[in-house]
């Protein structure tokens, strides 16, 4: 933002605060997830025996019941729950994708369930010296108050799902994640299943052995239960009061949110304009992503609005000058995808004035759209070499052939054209009918691109000769191709829609290369290459005929080399002398 910051515009400090809150939420969530994962491993030991569970518990307590881990664990729990409530308060709309809604509902259900678990165990241990062995927990939850047992199962399932969804949202934009996702998904199911099975096995063992008076006496002795009946009453009392307090806190947050919404509704609405002409009037402070969702406009948001994936990015038009500058985290995400200066994350910007936006990705964007991409993918002007090739008289050939034969020959032909292009370092742009378009030098520079294009043309000619030799009994006449190569400044970038997007180039030089390919028909040649390409490549093509040809849109004729058989092109050194 240039000029003085308006008082009603959110500050950069506000953006930095949002960055920190996101990191704290992620960090505290990871601590809780690790705690839960280790706890479930301890439960799963019940599949071996109750004794194995108890032995595992000793190790578990060494890790998680020391003062430092206690502060870390309960601090993370309080922080994470507080941040969930804060996020709920800040949300301008509760219209959410299903998975996100599920995660928030799960997150709200965890604290009251956790209290039922933690108070009779950890708090009772601290207040009354109870040794909360597995035997104690199983007797208390499964044999004496089965309702608690059911609540514990609910806690296990909901907390695990909540954690897995959070981890999934965190990791799904990492490049290494997709191949591992099925394995991790399997683990996400097996882990709690093993824990539940272990717990049930342990409970069965207790239920059977408790009839043995000597074993039962030993079990109860190990629990070091307090003699006073008040202890149990106190434990239930703490659970009850904590549940009421949490319900009151949630009600307070929802009430505050409602008051804020009512106040904001009195303020002048801001209008978000979309390229389709749609206008969405929203309260100031709502993110653009929330505005899209509230109006039912499909908008990509792979990370669920956490500011990590970049798939919600929009180009901001008029009104963008009133937005606060991007925070460090937003900038980092935008730089990762090589976004232009006028591109922002829709989930991070909260317009206070009318704003025009253009979502840049299709609503169906996938995690791979969030990954780092070379600058040319986002669109840039650069000098490259463009090659067009086309098969001659293929229509006549295909008219008298079975579709199967046509497809077979075409695929052989495409392979014969595609391989030399890729081997020479070119980018196969597209196959159009029986034609092919390729770009050279996008990353290696125009001079190398011109050399690579000439190399590709020579190898394509040789490949078509080999293909003709292979198919000589199947073809009425040898396949013939025409190739045109030109160089110039073009706009390179990923263009298209959804899955039909690819890196391509547009510009005058592209049209000219196509025109040169057509010129082969006039000269009965295999390759027409502009003199400019030979000059940029540093290759002497003086041995081939030179012509001046008219190109539509050019006042001057263009100097070209006409090559009857491109397989006779000279070998070109990887880096010819300039
Ligand atoms: S939704 Fe992922 S960065 Fe905005």
C-alpha cells in the first residue's frame, strides 16, 4: 500500500499477528497429536496383555508426566482450544466446506470429553494421590460407569479425526505427500483401531480376572485409592463445574460473535466484484474467500483458508491500493508460486473498501497447484524458439483406413515427433490434429533454444525415416512432414482451464513459426527455418537455399532457409560459438 495508512485499514501488524496465530495453532496442534499418537500406542499394547499396557504406561508417564511435558501439553491444549474459539469468533460466515465444518465441530467437542478423561486420571492423581493404572481406568469406566467408557471412545475417535484432518491440511501441499497419502491414510485408520482393540482386550482381561479375589485385591491396592468418599464426589464435582464453565465460555463467544456481526451490519458494506460481473456486498473485515463462500461462488481453497496453499489467490484490481501490505507469511506463499505484485491470497485479505478481484485458479484446483513453480509458469515475456510440425496428406490416408489403423499410425507418428523434441530439451506444447507445437529455450535461453530446435528438427526427420522403414508394408506411401522454426519474444505461461491447462506461448513469433511450417508446401521441402534462428543459434546454414517470403502482418519479407531433407542438417554442438 502506498501513501498514508488509513485508520480503517487493517495494519501490517494485524497481518503479522495472524501469522503468529496460525503458527501457534499448528505448533500446539502437533504437540497434541504426538501426545495422542503415543497414548494410542500405549492402549494398543492391550493386544499383548494388561501387564504390557501397564509397563507401557510407565514409559508413557516418564515422557508426558514430567513438569516440562505437563506445561507443554496442557499449555498446548489451552492454546489450541483458545485459538479455535478465537477463530470461531472471527469467522464472518459459518458457511464452510464439509471437511472444515467437521473439523471445527470436532474441535469444539474435544474439551468437554477430555475433561471426563483428564480429571479422574491426572487431576485425581495430583489431588488425591490416586495411581491411575489401566486397571483403575478400566474398572472406573467400563465396569462402574460404562457411560464414561462410551465417552472415552468418542473422545478417542473425534480427537484422532480432528488431528488427522489438521495434519492432512498441513501436509497436503507438500510435494512428497501425495505418494505417501494412501499409506498414511491407512495408518490413520489402523492406529486408533489397534488402540481400541487393545483397550477392549485389556478390559476383557480385567473383567475375567476381577473374579479372582487375590488378583482384585492386588489391583485395588495398586490404585492407592483415597479412603474418603468425598474424593469421588470432588472429582465428579470438578468435572461438572468444568463442563458448565466450558459451555458458558462457548455461549459467551457465540454471543460476542453475534453482537459483532450486528454491529458490523450497521456499517457500510463493501462490494467485492468478480470477473463474471457478480457483486457481493459484505461486511468490512470479511476475507475475500469468506465473501465468495457466503455468496456461494466456488473458490479454490486447498488448505481451507489457512494461508498456506495459495490456491485461493486473486488478482486485485481497483480498490487493491487500499489493502494493507501482505504479511511475511502471505508474501512467502505468493513468492513460492511466482505471483505478480497485484496478486493476493483471498483468505488473507479483508477489504475495508470496494474491491475488484479475479480468482486465478479454477475452483477445482488441486494440491499440486500450490507447489513452487518456475516464474515462466505464472506468465512472462521471453525470447524463445518455436517449432511447428505437421504431417502431409494425412487426411487422404485416414479416409481409407479403419479407425484402429489411423490411431495406431498416429500414435507411432506422435512418438516419433515427441521424443526428439524432448531429447533436445524442448517443451512439447501440444498436438493439434496431426500437427505438433514445441517451445525451446524457455529455461535455457534463446540461443540454446534455437540450437535445440534445429537439433530436434534433424532428429524428427530421422525418426520419420525410421518410422517409414518400419511401416513400409502398412503405408500406401511414406509419411511426410513439414517443419517450421522461428524465434522471437512471446508470452509464456500456463494457460487453459482446470485440467486442460498447460504451459504454452502466444505472440507474433508463434504465428510466424506456423506460417513457416505451411511454407514447406510451396517449396516442397521438409524444413523452413528463419535466418534469425540460424543467427541466434550461431549455426551456418549457408549450404541451403535462401529465400525471402512474405509473412502476413510484416511489411518486410522474411529471410528463410529452405531445407529439403532436415535429416541432413549439420550436427550442432551443445554450445556453438557465438
Ligand atoms: S485457501 Fe490456502 S492460501 Fe488461501
